[in-house]
C-alpha cells in the first residue's frame, strides 16, 4: 500500500467523503486530511468531530463549491498544504434546478461533478501543490444503469464540440432536461479526462473508480420520487446495493494500492452495481480511446484557462 501523508477529499461533509476521511484517519501514516466542503458551518462540525476522534491527525477545512469555478479558484489560492493525494468525490444530480447554468455557461451537473474538479486539479498542478494520486469518483452511470432508470450516454462522433454540448447541456435542447442523463455524461467525461490527464502528467497517478451502488449516500436525492423511494428498497431486496463501508473501501483501495493502473477506470462488472472492481476498458473500449480522452480533456479545459509552466 502507498503512503499518502496528506490527502484532500471533496464533498467531505457526509456519505462517502466523510466515511473516507474516517477510514484514512485510522491509518498510522496519515498526517493531514483536508476536508473540501461546500457548507463551511457543516464542514466545521464534521472537522471538529473527526479531530476529537483522531487527535493525532490534522484535519483542515477548505471551502470549495465545485459547481462554482470562482469558488475553486479562491480555495486553491488560499490552500497552503501540499497534497500527495486528492479524491474528487463531490457532485450529484444538480439539486432542484439541474438544467441551470453557471456564469461560465456550464450546466450545474457537469460543473459540480467534473468541470470544477478538472479546474481544481489543473490549478494545483500549476502551483506545484499536488504531486501524487488523483482519484476521480465516477459511476456505473457512465454507461447507464437500467435498474436505477439511469440512461446510457451515447457517444456520437466524440468530438470536442459534442462533449461541449454535454457540458453546457445543449445536447438536451428541445427535450425535457434529464438530470440522470447529465449525471452519466459528466461521469463518463470524468473517466475519459483521467486517461488524458495520466498521459499529460506522468508524475501523477490519476485513476477513476466507481464506489458502486452504495447505501448512505445522497446520489438519489434529486431524482424523481419513484426512483428515490423504490430503488433503495428494490435494490436491497435483490442484493444490488452494498454498504457505505464497502463503497468507501473501493475508494481507499484505488487511492492506496498501486496495483490499480494509472489512467484507468474501475467499476463493477458489466451489468452489475456491486462486486469486485473491474477495468472498464474490456467491456467499454471507449474509455480507453485516446482520441476520446483528448477531446473530453479539451472540452473540459475550454471552460477555463490555466497555463501550465513549460
């Protein structure tokens, strides 16, 4: 297992983020966990509780709303702690107005799940603050989950222009906006971005992973009422959901175990939502397509401008 002394986790106030912070704090080699949170008051409550439970680990708070590029920029400007690991966990299906756009013209679902994280990593690289592992928390929704009524994103020509239409939501123009589709598109873009990031920054260790269908998270909270009410019960009955600890362990394994290959996307086997982690390139070769990876990378970075040295 790798030694990561200082790790940042986005979306750290609850669910997988808080659970992972707790999991890392139990490791003897963890020195600092930076809790990146949207709500400062709620984040401080979580930070104080963890600090009391683990007095030998330093818990820092960083206020970051990944749906706001200005928030990301401000947070990085105020961050002084060097990181040798980051877990890009924040996101969701867009709240009560998933069709809304940020000031940069980015759909809020794409912004919170992927664009804000891509900017965060770029800024940290430029500052020389991030030097180790980058874990992007994706989802089986990247390929659709019929059991949860999550439609599969369909890649057309895979151009930068097409991926930009995913990012600004215009791909759904003229239809009723489907936050579940936007969520899957954002998670697929993130997995593709990881592959391109790995090739451009060989000193980093970027990997994408799905926590699987995990109980105790808020991923369903903004979806239609029938899905919110029925899906957890049906999935539990059919054995298609695992515990928060099991989902957390997936993230920790990819973060800490170098056996998981750089630039890859690990998730459940095709047609499943839990079980062993599998490299998705075998069943979904598009995630291993370097042209698609590059186009996703360019489409995301077109939403902001970060000049890399050299």
